[in-house]
C-alpha cells in the first residue's frame, strides 16, 4: 500500500533538486512545463514591432523595412524556439505524437512568417496543441488516468522504498519494513530491487544510488552483528571439536548441558570404580577443555578479521555515498572483498551497471 508521506518526501526532493524530474514527468507531474507554456502564450500576445514610417528615401526605407522584417521574425521565433525546447523535455511518453504535431506546427508558422514578412500568422492551432500537450486531452491521444495513477504509485512504492526503510529505521517500533541486516530484510530488498530493475522508466542515478547505498548498509549491519556472535564465528570453521552444539546449533546451552552430563557420569564412574568408563570420560573432558580454549583463541582471531572486513566495507560505503567512488570502482572493490560472490547478489551488480550507464 502506498505511503503518501514517502510521496511527499519524494516531492520535496524533486522540488529541491532536479534528479527526479524526469521520473515525475513520465507520471504526468511537471509544473515547470505549465510555467513554460504560460510564458510562451504570454510572449505570443506581446505587441510585435511596428512598421517603420516612410521617409521618402528609397534606400533608407528599404533598409528600415528589412530591419523591421528581421525584428518581426525574431519576435515570434523566440516563442517558437521555446516551444521546440518544451517538447524535448521529459514528459509522458504517450504524448509524443502531440509533441510531433507541435513541432510540425512550429515549422508551418516559421514558413508563414518567412513567406509573409510583417504579417502575424494565426496562432490558434499552435496554442490549442500546446494546451492539449500539457493537459494530455487531445482527441487523438489515449492516456488513461489509471496509467498515470499506477506510475505515481510505483514512484512511491518502488523509487521511494529506500526512503521508507530510512524512516522505519529511525522509528524503533515501526514494523513496516523488516529490521535492516536480517534475512527477511535481504529478501524484501532484492524483491524491491527486482521491481526497480524491471521498470526502466523509473531508472535514474539518484534512486539507483539509494538502493546501492541501502544494500551496503544492510550488509554492514549484518557483518557487525555476525562479528559479535560467537556461535556464528565458530560456525565458519571447517574443523571443530565434536560437541553437542555442533550437531544441534539451535539448542540453547547445548555444550554446558552435555559436559555437565559427562562430568556427572565421570564422577559416578569414579566412585563406583568403573575405571574403564571413568578414565575415557576424564580424558575426553580434558581434551575438550584444551580444544575449547584453542577454539576461543580462533574465535577472537576470526572476529578481528571480520571487524577489519567491516571497517573496510564502511570506508568503501562512505566513499561511494559521498560520490567519491564510481559504481564500476565499487563493483571491483566489492568483488575483491567478496570473491565468492556470496554477500551481494547478481541483481546488485546489475544495479551498479545501470547506475554507471545513467551517470
């Protein structure tokens, strides 16, 4: 469901900066077009230059007449040039045929001004075409209101999703988005990223930057959490001393319960003088103590490596977010930090390639 506070945040961003203007324009939102059309219509109604008075000097009158015709042409050509620039600005793609009709009308008016110097042509059709182009209500134009409404919904739901995540992260009790860094968030992120990549009309540098930075933030949060989790760090070892926690990692305090049972069994065996049972149990317990001490040292060493990787990723992330690193360079750095490609999925690298093209 569309969150219209996110829509308002996107509107504020569009009004302050220009990156989102092409996206909003394709959804039929471009206030600057209306302003330009109004200026063009006002300029067309301005009083054109008046013909010079006849002085009786033939050469002088011809020169003055030529200057008058040039000024008369310039007077209207400025508005026609603005109209040409107008239809080349981003707008609803389905309005392109009306834009072509505006360009054809501009050429017709220029021809009329050239063939009839000093005579004001009829601008009625031209003004009507500009109005139809702006309002999307030309009889030959079929732009369903539902189409524009759907595009506006996608702007809020897809382009604005990174902003929704930022707002959710700032509100501890907001459960609209899964906590960043969790597996549920990773699944939600890549689902949204697939939607973004599948909507070419939404593609722009700033939205791609939001998604890429959000992916880096999520991985950074997860790595920091993993570095502080002893069970996760231990699970990264290929060879571990056999214990109950290795077989049942979800069982809480598995090792404590297992070794407590072994100690009780060893005590019972010693007091009952079952030496063939007691000696192996005591030996196993001593070996386990040494193994767990070694594993503790390995965990601390591995934790330092994970913290160093997180710190390196933080530097890479900050340089990219600050615009000091290109998407291509970021992809190269991340492939070095994650040679197996397990941390970032292929859609993420497709996003970086897209951002590189948009940039």
